[in-house]
């Protein structure tokens, strides 16, 4: 029933369908899509069709869903949307083919995703392609070596925004994305439910069908969530952004250590390993004269005897563009000779060590760099506009 309404001599109409806010279907699971289509009076099987179109075929609109009847597509247009991230910027490394995307969200905020090809000498050079995705806009953890933390925390990403990073990156890549790492902007464990739901969607057979062994979730150190992953039987890989096994040093680098100390983190990882039988990975940036000593290596060797682990030595990307001060300003990468010595110590103790190259170093490689610069520019524009408003003369 449509009722006329008169206001200031302008005629408008009220419609029950129009009164409801359209629902973004990107980010919904099959059961959620089933509930939605049934609310529209459609059969359950439509949900599986739509799931395949949204994720497997990466449809950007209802009009692309060609095996769905025109009448149903019309109904979908009235009741729902398919929201897509916009590519605000894209940079491609001439050195190694790394591609960095700056995506704009529906509210104008921006996040980054990075496509990382394997090294050309790798046996998997033609088969492997990794996408690094973000889980938050900004980050609240203030790790002293990370550019994203200088933005502060703005908000969590929705399930749809997480999954759509994969969709939009795949739509722009001639090669299939085979691996996914939750190591971009933000702390995944602070957006736990949305991250795990996005993993469920991405793993589905009629979606991207990326196996659990090819998905890694990285955390700065939320011991409670590590235990939760173990209790829930999550089979995706787990990585801890560690950078020191000395509690005082790590607390200086990563303030989250004051809440979850190194000892508590190691207990949680041991619990995780015993429950899942998955070796955790330690991510480690070597800082000159700070965490690259023989004593630091010995701490690794001691931990490896408690539970098996892997170590990723990650290059330090300068955050000078954020104008760091205090302790953050003193951080410098270890010289190559010291890195090689440190790695050799670990390998002699039978620890699996991977030394990562500086992917995308020529295209604003620091995590969050494009987004941080964009946010700073946005804040600057707001400040300028505010000053103009304050300075404007009052007129009658």
C-alpha cells in the first residue's frame, strides 16, 4: 500500500520497500544470504547462486548475475546493494612486480592491500601470488616501527570490506591469488569475528577456495585470541609479530607487551601448537644493536626446544616520512653481515628461517604509507578549511 503525504505543498509517497535501508550483500555467508532471499519470498537455492556470483565470479553488480531471473534482479535492486571498494591509487614496483592498492571505503576513509609475487628464483615463481590485506583503518597499538600506528585507530573493517580487497585485487591481476596474509593495516585480533567470517567466505569452494594452509593471520600479541583460535579449531596459519623475546625490549617496541607479556604469549603459542599441531611463525625485524645480538638468538633457540616454530626475518622499511621522535627515531636496520650471522645461529639450531626480501621498496613500501599520507592530507585539508571558516567574516 502506498500512502500520499503532503508537506510544504510537495507530494511524496511512502513505500514499505523504499523505507528499508538497502542491505549490502557483500560479506554475507550462505546461511545469511538464505535468510535474506527468504525474506524476499524467494527459494533458498537463490542464496547459493548469489554466493557464487559475489565471490566466485566476483560480480560487481546484480546486472552481471545473468542466470538469475530479471524479476528477481529487479527485486534485488530495490532491496539490496553490492558495494565495491574504489581504487584511489595503484603503484607497481618496477623492481619486483609488487602492486600496492590504496582503496577508498564508502565513508571516504582509505586502506591498503599489497599483491606480492614470489622472488623470481623461487620454485613457485609461476604459481604463487600473495595478497596482504588490511583489517582496520589505522591501528591502536602504536608499535614504534610501524607507519600505520601513527594514524591512530579510526574503525574496524566490515566483512565485506575485508573480502572485497581480495575481489578487487584479483579483478586486476592476470594471475590467481594463491595465498592470503592478514598482515596489512590494523590488528586482526581486534576485529576477530569479522576476520574469521571473511576467512570462512574466502575458503569456500564456490568462492576463492584458498585453503587454510595458504592463509596466515598475524597478531601483535593477543594471547587470549590465540587461545580462542586453538579452542575453535582454526586451521589457518598463525604468525606472531614478535621482534624481541626480551620482555623489556619488546615492551619498548610494542606497548601491547605491557598487557600480554612475552611469557604469557609463549604459553598461548604452546597451547595453540598442542591443540592444532600447527607450528606458529615468528615475524622478526632485526634492529641494529637492539635485538640482533647472540643473546637474542639464544632466546629463540630456547623457545624452539619448547615447541616447534618458524622465523621470518623481515626487512625494516623506513618510517621517516612519519617524522618519528624519541625511541622510534633511533631504530635502524641491522647491517647485512649481522643479519647473516643471526640467521646462521638459528639455522644451526635446526630452526626454519626465511629471510624476506624488501618487496616493493621503490613504491612506498612501508605498511600504511599511502594511507597515512592520504589521511594526513585529509586532516590538513580539514584544518585549513576550519581556519578559513573561523576567519570568515560574519554577514547578516
